[in-house]
């Protein structure tokens, strides 16, 4: 590790690097009259290409043994190599390669058996080597595609994945007030997968739908942690407009957008901005813009207006990167030390699209319901509940998982269902009690929270607390008859409002409620109110008609 | 200085003396420090390790180690833990690494005593060891130690000139240099010591401050081939910190006292017979070819047709990598930082003040070659030419192909002349000097093959003339055997300098 001698913990130097927004441009092309813009939108075909920088979920960095971790003290995770200390050399982290291969396979790419690293040069204070090691010419994965459902799941679209390249992340510059910049190199050298799509997306909505699907896949196969707020999934969007589909307009690149909502806003905004420029007789400039999270505008990154020449050259300190397959691995003396693409393919888990399909087909869940479970890794839990109790209604089970199980996990910040002490089997038992009217919804929830606290089986909890409800029809009818009789004697008015023709009227409801209240009182709250309600209605109907 | 100067003895025999307690390590160190002091005017060292630090170290040493406290020196572009590493540049004037280069660590782990860091051309860019922040290093040959003349002396050659001088004067038994285009072999030849540039990848570059990553190799300078072999066997092998090092084990080299060359085919590359080569060197070269032939080796003329393009090709590739490797020196994390100004201004100022003209020139040229509009025209073309030069050399060593091929070693000059005088050398530009003196050494770096410079005789001006041997990749065994044979045949005498 680098001692603080060379790495200044808080490192100051004057100067304003980074992007100074050009406010004049913003003002001129600010789309204030949305109505007008919308009218003309139809005449323009927007085209969006995306570059996604997904941070690889690995223990250490791409070329050094420094830890890959968020929220550590500044410059505490910096190896000599990460700080570009002279004489240090990159050593590839096999775990990062494996994860890039998995990602490539999940995105239907051709995995390149041999890929190479290049140096991309530019001076930036948080990139200590003066270049980024990336895969410019020969990336690890090429020519893939991804099918993604549009937001409501009604249509499935396809986007071509041009390539996936391994590269280093940069450090972080914090531009503080008073012309001071602080540099934290903890992130410098962390492995990134840059996933590049073809310019084939035609709306902000589709772009987001694609990105969500991609995000779900990366999370599912465990190659990216996906913490958006921590910049682990950042997007550059190349946006252009044209009047014909075959001809692409001048593209504008908006860099470094995090968060699906922001991405949606950026693309919408940029499309409108470009349309407005062209309609006003202007020309869209090819430029790089940044998204201003506060104003919601994109602003020109002035210091990058001059076209960068990255002076690419191959990285001489890294030999070609080889991966193998079942047939080529056999010739090696130590096959376990290399990455076998076929093995990785076999190890891939089921992907979100397949899971959703299974949920929709087998349990007749809606797309949104299936997506909800899939995105939260809850499909197996759901399926297990259904397997334990076939006659449960899937939507009821889904609702319970959403409203109670997941709500509980969110409240207590639990990362997996294992940390929630109600197993699928337990939940199935609980929902069966509910289904069989042995308990009501209120008791069910009470049982659920008790189960979490005591880790006891729901049956046992209900048993021990004597929570089982009186729900058998005969007993309930008897109890309700008694209550009606009592009310008729003591407070005849109470039932007079009941109208058999309008059982849902306020007065009818009031009458039913009075009966139920009395039954509850008489049974020490043991009555299943749902059953009692039905019975009471029948009895009152009978009374009126007779 | 006595005729039985222990500091000039071969490493192997001194180790024997240490083992037999004929001399103690402490005594050896005291004498070496005295020698460093006596030869101070040669300016071989950028920095010398404190005597007390080293004495403390050698007392702790239990004598069971391989090197038993033997003094050695390291070129000042190898990182040394807690010892400043300047690259002879203002940029790293105050830079102290926190780790040691793998090759340095191997030597200290083996019990060697690091005496100091030797002078070089800034960032190893040069052939004279004249472009350094501490000034030029002087060649001990024909040097008047009693009345040094500020102008009238011979250059040491570069860029590992400090290491060559340290070894030639007995200030170290051996030294590390780095060889990117001839930077070990050239000063070795000017100073009359043996200089080995091993196969690319046989010695770790971890900790060696990069010049041209794809050609840099740590090199070994010593006074005889046996000593080079001894150190090579300590240093060679895989290093997980350098992905370009050889995978698997490297065989130890063992050389007989009087090796035979009967089974060898010795190639004489005809393109090396240039008009600029001094007649004395040509004569020496012919003599050596005859010696090989007379002792049973088959001597054949071979062709390396792309030799003439190697200089310009080297220039483009070298500048490209230099531009890239030097990008990290922005004054932020370490190194020279200029005051004030905006960031870009600070970068520019720091780099302008930190690098000498020659380094800046190569950076500018390299960035030009790498520009998108120029890449194909220069850099890519140079890479293709490099491939041709590699193929030339590969073919010559290939036992399977046709006529005039299948040689075991190539015998060639190291450079065009003996050491030039400083006053004439200083008049030429750095790049011109490189063109002139690296012409016969660069090819080995482009192809990665091992090469060695062996002193053979003295010129009329009483300056060392050396010859170069090259072998195929990882064939150090054959290379060093041929070198040992040449050394035996030439009976070159190390001088008794008048300190």
C-alpha cells in the first residue's frame, strides 16, 4: 500500500478542472414551450445509442490487489500501481475476466478467445497514469444482442450489443468551493465493463426499459453490484435526431448519467433540445454534454469541446488475454487456472426473461407482478409457497409477499430472504390458515410479525395464543342468530336500516356492523368476522323476505 | 592500488575468500567505500548508501547467504525501498520509492550489499550517460585520476554508464543496468566490462522505471562472464508482478571453465559490416570469427536484411511508448510539481521543468506518431518493421530452415567505435548519438533475444574494444558459453587504474 508520503490524503491544488456549464447555450435552447415541441416531435426520429459503465463486482481491482470497496476513508484503498508509482506493472484480475465473460454470455455475445488491452491517453487529475487501460480494438466480447420488454411488458424489442470491453475506472475529483480540488483514488483502477449498444433505441422509454433489463441481468448473474447512487452503473447516451430512419443526425453525447429516471429525463430533454435547434434553423453541434442533476438540463462540457485525440496504443505490459473452451482447455497442464467459457455458460443462472416467462405461464401472474418478483430475487420463494399450498390464489400470495414479506425486508434493510425468518413453507402454512378462514387477515399479519420475532411456526403461534377463529358455518350461524335476536329486543332500530335490495348501502353496512360487533363481544373476539359477515347478511335477507 | 586488488577479483573467488574468512564482509565494504571515494570524480554514483546502514546490514548477515554481503550497484532507474530513485531527472529528484524492484530484492535477499545508485542519461534516454541532473559520468580508461581535466576524457557510454564505471573500477563486483536499445552493452563495451542483456521476460521488470516496456530488460554488468552467469542464475525466472515474465521455470546456466564451441554455428551478419565501423573493430571482429572457426565452430555469413530500418523503427516505437509512459509524471502524486496556475498550466510547467530537452523531444515526437491521423503512417508501420526485424533474427536462429541459417550465436560489433571523447560527443544531439551508437544493439531488443558484450582487446588509443554475441530466445546457456569462450581466447586484462 502507498504510504501517505506520496499520496496526499487531502490533496489540494488550485484550478478549476471539469466542466463549467455554459449557461448561454442552456438558456437559448431551453424547451419552455413543451406544447410546441410535442407537436413537431412526430416528424423527427430520435436515435439513441448507449454505453454502459458497469462496475465489476470483484474483491480487488482490475490490475492490482487493492480492495474494491465503497465508502472507505479517502485514498485508503490505493496500491502502488493505482497511484501510478513508477515501475509498477498491471496484473490482470482473473475474477474480473470471468465476470466479463459471464456478462458477455448473458448478452448473447461472441466471447473472444484472445483479447487485448490498449492505452487511452488523456490528462485528468483523477487518472494518475495519464492513460486508461481499456480494450479498444479487440474487446473480450462482441456482437451480442438483448431482448427487452417495453415498460408495460406488452412488446419485446431487441438491441444489438456491439461489444463489452474491460477497462479501469478513474478516481474521483471533488471540486470544492474556493478553487480547490480533492482527489480520492479509491475507485481508481476498479474494473469496469463498458457495454456498448448499437444506435438502435428510439425513445427515452425504450432506453430505460433496455437498461432496466440489462441491469436485472447483471444483478442476477452477479457481475455488478448495481448500486446506482454509488455510480456502479453509469450510462453515456449518444442521442441524435433525423427525419429519415436510414440517415442518422449529428450525435450528441451526454456523459455519466446515473439512475433510470435521470436517464429518461436526459434523453427526453436532449431530443427536444435538438428538435428545437433544428426547427429554429440551427445546426446540432457534435459535442459532449453533461447532465445537470439540479436543473434537469444538459450542458456543454466546455473543456472537452476540442476533440480529444486519445493516441491509442496497445498496452505493452499485458500479454494477450486468453480464455478457453471445453476443447481447448484439455491441452493445458493446469485447466483449473484458466477461464473456460463453456463452463461459465453452464454455470449461468436462469435469466430474468425466462423467470418472468415461467411465472406468467405457470401462475398466471401479470407481467408487472412477475417482474416485481424477478427484480427482487423472490421468484423461488413465491414458487415454493405455491408448491406447499397448491390451492392458494397466486395473486393473494404475490400480494402477501409484496405487502408484508418485502415490506419487512425493506424496513429492516435485509438483503436476502434468508435473513427474513419466515420461510416459504411457513408463509404457505400461514396463508392456508387464512385461506381456510381459521384466522382473519388481521390475525394473519399478527402471526406473521410474531413468527419473525419468535421464529416459531405459524400453526404453533396461532395454537398457543388461541387465535383460531370460530369460522364453522353452523356455530357462526347460531352466534349471529343470537346476536340478531338480542339486538331486536334491545335496540330494534339498529337493524331497521338494512335493505336487502341494497346490501351495500351505508345503512345496510351499519346494520351488519352492529351484529358483528355484538358477536365479537359475545365470543371474546374469536369470531371470524368475514364468515360472520356473510352469514349475517344471509340471515338479515332471510328475515326481510320472510 | 596493489596488483592483488581484491576489489577487482572475480566474484566467485571473493566468495571463496569470504567463506574461508580470508577477508571479512566488513573489510570488503570498507575497501569498497574507499574505492567509491577514490573514483568520485568519475561521477558514477547518483547516491551512495550510508556506510553505517550497510555495515549494520552486513553484521546482521550470517554469511550463509549466497552473496555474503558482496557489494553491488544499481542503476538509478530501479526502484529501491527507502533509497531515492531519481532516473537522473529533475522530475524525480526527491522521489523515494516504498518498494524495491524484484531484481534488487532478489539480490539483497541473496545477501548482496547495495552500495548505491548509479548514473544514467535521464530516464535512460541516451547513449553517453552525459544527460543527467548530476552531470556526465567519466570513463576510467585513459583518465588522469591525479589531474582530472574538465574536458579531456572519454565518455562511459550509456545509458547504464554509471553501472559500467562502478564495475570497471572495482567500486562494485557487479551492477544492474537496463537495456532498451543497447544501454547495458554499449557502456560495457566502452568501459571494458561484460554486459548481458537477457531475453525479454527472463528477468522481472517490476520496479524498473519504464522507458520502452516492450524492449526494456534489466541487464547485468560484471568483469567476467562467470560473474554474469552467477548473478543471472539468481535473477532469472517468473515474477507474478510482471505479466510479461517467462512462465514456468528457467534453467540455471552452467558454464565449463574451458567450454568447447565445436558444436556451434556462428553467424556473421553481413549488414553489420557498415562503412562507419572503425577498422580496428572490424579487425577485432575478423579475429574473433577466426578464433571460433579455428576451434571447430562453423562460421557462416548470414543476412539480416531489415537491419537498416531498425534505427528509424526503434525511434518511432521508443518515442510512442515514452510519450505514454511519461504521461504519469504530472506532478500530482509524486515528483516535481511547479507552483501555481490552473491545472493544465501546472501540468505543463511541472513537466517542462521536470524533464530535460531530450525527454521532452521524445514525448513530443511520440505523441505526434500516436495521433489518430499519424498512427498508421508511423506507429503501425514501425510495428510492422519490428515484426520483419524479429522475423529476420528468428529465421537466422531457426534450425529447421534453409541455407545460411540455423546459427547458434551471432557474432557482431557492439558499436561503431571505441569510447568517444566527451568534447566531440557533447557537440552532437542526443538523438544523433543514439542513431550512431545503438545501431548494432537495437535489433536484439526489438526481437527480445539475449545479447552480450564481451571486452576483447585494446585499441591503439588503449581503449577497450568489445564484441557482441546474440542467441535465440531463452538460449542464455549457449550465449554465455560462447561468451566465455571468447573471453578465454581474448585474455583481456582489466587495467590497474592509478587512483
